C-alpha cells in the first residue's frame, strides 16, 4: 500500500508538469488485450481447535510471488477532449494452492485450498495527457473460485475489492500498451473439520481454518483498440 501511494504521488505530480495537448477520441472505443502480471500474495491464516470454553488458536502469515497471464476486454467512453471513462474486465486462467498439515488425529490430516478462475470487473476514470498517452485510476470488484480437498467443509468463493493506478499508451495503429500497479483485498476463507474418518483422514469437528488473502501486483498489457 505504501508503494502504491508513492506511485500515485509521482503520477499526479507528473500531470502538473505535463502540457495537456490531448484528444480523447484516440482512446475511445472497444479493446481487447493479453496481460502478464507479477503477483505477490500475503495470506494471514489461523487454525483454532477446542471447545467454546477452552480454545487454542495459532496464527501466522505467509507470502508468495508468482508470474501469471490473463486477458482483458473493455470499452472506453470519451468525456470531453481530455477524459475517458474506461469500463472493462480481466480474467486470469490458472490456480494457486495452499496446503496445511494437521496433527489433531493419530495420523496427519492434510487440507488443500485451491483458488482459481480469478476475474475482476472495473471502472477506470482516465486523464488523457497527449494524443498517445493517458493516466488512470481503477476501482473494481474481484472474485475467485475456491475448492477444498480434505475432511473440511467447502468454503465460500472469494470476493474482494481492487484498487490500481496505471498508464495506457495507444499508437495510431490501435495497438496499446498498459502498465498498472494495484492491490486486491479479499474476504476471508473459512472452513471447519467434518470428523468423517473412515478411509479419509479425519479433521476434528472443533477445528476451524481461516485465512485472509491480500494480493499486490504489477501488470503489463498489450492489446488492440478497435
């Protein structure tokens, strides 16, 4: 978040020192693109066991970075000669897994959470700096599918909010390049043991798993404006 604030300050400072000779029509219209992102994920988790009266809780934070690919599609509406309202969506194909090992039974019981099919719908007010370059702020709603393996309940899918800042350069041919830095905060993942036993390793019913993921990313998109 501190890095994002610094980027915002630098970009807005550049507006004050850049002569605005712009034409928003160069940026208006439908577009489609492919996106590559460097992603950092922070997952703060907690495992709780015991009854309501006697409860033992352990918590911790893990971090992981990854390179991922996705796509975007949208439409930019011109607002005067120096403004554009960009409405679109991004989709990331792939999955990430988190595995935990529990020792609440004689044999360890593993639980795996898998997050996949991440997509974001967004709105991005844009200031046109020149005939080819622009600066925008983005706000969006993000969702992801959550699957679980192991003797625990199925948690709800992830939903969260995305905030970002970026630049978009559009060439005369319609080819564009977008650079963006942002952060997504999701609601928590929560599941509890089912105590099924049998052929499946059991997780005690009084044990619960919860986590709150936060994603920071930097992305570069290449696409075409029609």
